[in-house]
């Protein structure tokens, strides 16, 4: 059974703290220190101090065990009482944890996120295409099929993506008459 409660991460050199709550304290401790270790913690104040003083200078301490449904209320009480130095937002539950984020977006924000993702994908495909142009030229010059060319050059694991890019390359480099012959033939 996992234990829920309120915890603090205390810097031994200064006694400054970060206060949080979790429904699984052991997992939360592991997550915090893993993110800190790899420089990926969401809290820049805590990350900076960790980078400067190292892991041995920080301890994870359980302040109180409680029922999961009481975590946020008790966390807020500890924020108000302790005014923790490392916390950026002094409202319990904000920002949400990495897993189970419950942030809601407006329809306009969702549309912008969708457009940005599509654009990123197009840019990545375009870059991959441009990076492979010399390869596509070599395939065309060889007169071999993509399968034969890849087999000859031990490129079999990449054949599917090369084949797709090469078809796009052929469509861009062929004249309209060549495209028509290919479709008709």
C-alpha cells in the first residue's frame, strides 16, 4: 500500500525547503531526485541549488501522512505556515505533476497546438528529405530500385523511409509527361 502525505525537500546548507504533496511519497521522492540528477526538474530554483551543492546536500522528509483526498488542503496549510523558499507557486496542486496533467485548453489554443505540431512534422520531414537528396540522386543514377540499391549498400533497415522519400523525390523531379507515362503505364 502506498502512503500519501506532505513532504519537504530540505537543503542542508541553508535549511531552505520545497514543500509538496503526493499520494505515493516513495515514488515522488524517486521522481524528484531523478529529475534533479539529470537536470530536468521543473523547478529552476531547486534545480540550480541542487546543481551547485549536489545530492548529498538535500534530504526528502515526510512532514505528515494523510488520506489522499486531504493532500492538497494540508499542502496549502504547509505553504501558508512555512513559506517555502524553493516553491515557485504557493497554491497547492499547481503546477500539476508531470503525469496526469489536467490542464485544460481553449479551442483556439488546441488549434494552435495542433497547427504547431503539424508544422514541426512538416519541417522534420523536409529536413530529412533535404538531408537525403544526395542519396536519392545516387539511387536514380544507379538505375536500381530502392530495394536493390539498399540491399547492395546494406541499408535494408532504412529502406521503408528511403522508399517513401525517393517516391516524393521522383514526383518533384519528373516532368508532367513523365508522371503521366508512369501513371498510364
